[in-house]
């Protein structure tokens, strides 16, 4: 297998783009990535496009990538559409990498895209329901409602006043709330520690002009915000939105031939699907996947300088930091409180602001994470004020959907300068 390099990356601002369609968002990201690489479209030999929900949201099925790329003059080459929940574009990158690594192509493009924000917000909920086992969805919804009632009674027994509730929420917020409750019972994690993670990510996003939210928030402000599903408050949860991201990848030989001095190596890109654990102490699928990625890259968690992880909620980041080996299992809360995951800390995590603050247009997130890491490793001012000084190794972890008690799709990618 040949070494594969990233030589260009770009993304749109993530957020509410009611006045733009998916074609214009993708064109912005792709043109930016090609300009960063110093290449024209005719050098591309294949494009992999990750998108999770445009079929449900807008009725565009089957040829989503071809539709958006043809509108900007890209045709005649293979366009492969990848749908894999929140890991759709991480899966797209994996496919593009494989073809270049095998020698079938010299230059390829990986794109992540999603348009989720509409004036009628009820349109988006079926897309999230589809990320679960729909045959048992009624039983799941009943279980979530029962658990919420139990939590309410527990709070009343402690003499806690009812909290203001945030508005509509996706079903995944209930999944993450139960995950948080279990972690709190098992390891003593506190709601304040989750707020520390959220506050940290909002601080990071205040330095990111492409983030959906760019306002810093104190721990107290996070705790005082409307509750989504206890213990999660609104700032602890990722918003829906619109956005696109793209990376240009090529063989090491091609990068050398064109003199790409800012090239960054894809040292490992590994995929997995979730599995039912035998018992609570079973090593998680993510932990096993991370070990495989570290082995392929010839690195360990201690070598990582910057990470982008799947913080659809603050507890998602907490568990990922543990399972990726950055800290012991059960210590994610104290690790965040100690400042180890903040810019300037031991392993800065989600310096972009993460999904909580950068935003989470589902299919765009995987490649967005890669672009962020590429900017930090390539340097040249690409990451702006949030640059992690001296970064040479970056890790991206992406997850999506749920089946049973675990994620449906998982990805770990390691980049190396």
C-alpha cells in the first residue's frame, strides 16, 4: 500500500443557511480545497461524497454526489456516494484513501455535505429516527419516556425544582442522556464535569470564524441553560445545521512531484460497526478500533497532539477521550476539569468547538474533522488563533447511529505531519 497525503482542505461556515442550497455549499468547500492544493478540477480522478439524510430531507436519493458536483462542472470520473449516518464522510475518506493507496488513482477528493436546517424543523426528525432500528422505535420511545419520568421523581425526592425545558429534541439526546446517567452512576461523573467540557468547546469556538456558535460560555452559564434531557443542558448538545467540507488526497509521489510542502499523511483510517457488549466491563468497539488505528499508524495515544472527537453531546466527548486511551476509563470528567483537553493542555480536544459549537450537519462532520486537523498539522496560519503549536499528530473519531446499546458506525483516522 502506498502512502497517501492530504494536500488541500476547506469547509464552509456551519450554521443556518436558509438562503443557500447544497450545491452552493459544496462548491465553496470543493473550490477552496482545490485552491489550497494548487490544483484544477481536471486533475481529479475520483470523488467520494458522504451524506446521511438528503434523501429523507429533500427527496434527493441515489445520485446526491453526482447532482452537486455536475453543477460545478465535475463529471466523467467516478463519483461514489456514501451513506453511513454521522460517519458518512469519514467513510467517504476511507474509500478515497483506499483507491489512492492501492495505486488505482493519483488524486481523489472526499466531500462531506448536509443541509438540515429548514423553517419547518419537524422535517428533520424522520432523518434522526432512521439512524436507529425503526422496527423497535416505539418500544425505545416508551423506554425513554419512562426513564425521564423516573429522573423527574428522583429530582423531586432530592428537593430539586423543575428545570426549564429546551424545545423539541432529537431522539439521540435521550440516548446520550441515559449514557450520561449510567456513567455518573458507575464512575461518579458529575453534571458540572459535563458543563466543563461544554464550556471548553464554546471557548474554542469563539476563535473559530466558521463555527455555528462563536460565543464563549462559562461553566455556570452552561449549567443554567434550559435542560434538554437530564443531565444535558442545551449548550452540551450539538445543533443541527448546514455545511460542507472537502479534502484533496493524493499519493506521496504525486505530492512530491508538485512540490506540496504542506502535505500531511493519512497514517491510518479505520472503520467499524458497533456490537452488543457481553457485559458492562467488555472493551468497547471504539477502544478496539482505536488500538487498530494506533497499530497501523505506528503510534500510541501518548503521541497525539490534537484530537477532534464526536461530541454530539458533552458525554460523547467524555467517553471518547477515555476509550481512545487519552485517560483511564471513568476519569474523563476529572481529566477535563484539570484542563488537559483545553487548548494549551496535554491533548487539546475539539479545538474547532466540536459538534457542540462548530455544529453538526451530519454528513459533513467526518471530513470537517479531517480538515481541522489538516489545518493544524499543515500550519501556515490555516487554524488561526486556535492553532495547536507544534502539532505533528492528529486523531479524528467519528460515530453515527445506534443499534442496541452501541453506535452503529465508527471511524478513527490518524494524520501525521
